[in-house]
C-alpha cells in the first residue's frame, strides 16, 4: 500500500506495520490469495486514496461476476442464474420451494442466504461448490406467525389426544375405536 499510495497511506497508518492496528484485525483470517485478489481489485478501480480496512476486506473477498445476496435471491426465485454459486445455493435450498415462493418469503430467504454464503465461502477457498450443507439450529424468531400458530395448535392437539388416552399407533387407535363402539370384526372376514 505504501508503494501505491505513498504518504497518503503512511499518514494514516504509519511506516511500520503494527500487529494491533485495525487493519490487522480487519484482515485477520484472510489468506495470501485473497489479499492478492484485493490488491488486484484495488489496481482495477484506480482509487486515488487508500480504502478503509473494511472496504479493502470486501475487495479481497470480491469474486468477479458474483451477484450480491439480494440479486442472488431474485435469481433463485426466477430460476435464471448468472453464476454457478447461485444455482448451487438454490439447489441446496430447494428449487421446488423457490419456484412457488414470493420475494417477501423471509424464512426461505434466510435459508437461501445462508446456503449462498456457504457456497461463496467454498468458492473463495477453492473447494467444490456442491455438497451437503449442515442444517443450523433454528429458533422461533426465524418462523412466521403462521408457522408458530400451527406448531402451537399441533402441540395442543397432541396433548388432548394423550389426555383422552387415544393410542398414537393407527392400528391400535382403530382397534380401540371399534371396541368402544362395540363393533367386532373378524380379521379374516372379507368385506
């Protein structure tokens, strides 16, 4: 950066790199290939002034042709993918669900965004894009009011069935119902 920006760089950062400096913290975890990518993007943009540390980190993680998360979500819904990462993330999320979803489907968008982020990380690391994505642990704040209502009423229904002593096994429940009604059926008789 000193070679590219001279005093514009050293005036804000100094001559000697400090490991406790904000740049070290912000760029922590990046590998040499990612930093080289950031420098290439910096040269392409031809900025007069050095970027901030977070801006340079974004440059390091930039993948040419990769759409933003918002653009990727719209592409996933339409089924028209401009980048392989979007296609893989859509397949991991479920193309059937995406085809019938709406732009405002928050829960499905969160799931897609997570898959898209994981696939982008794989791309940056040079790993195969396709592959299973482990499911994260969800919580109620990720569910829609309708989903929460359905879960609550299912739970109430299960409690009532248990209180009434109705067996959970379908065959046992049928036998109990027939016995309560006084219906005797021979299991070998034809109908």
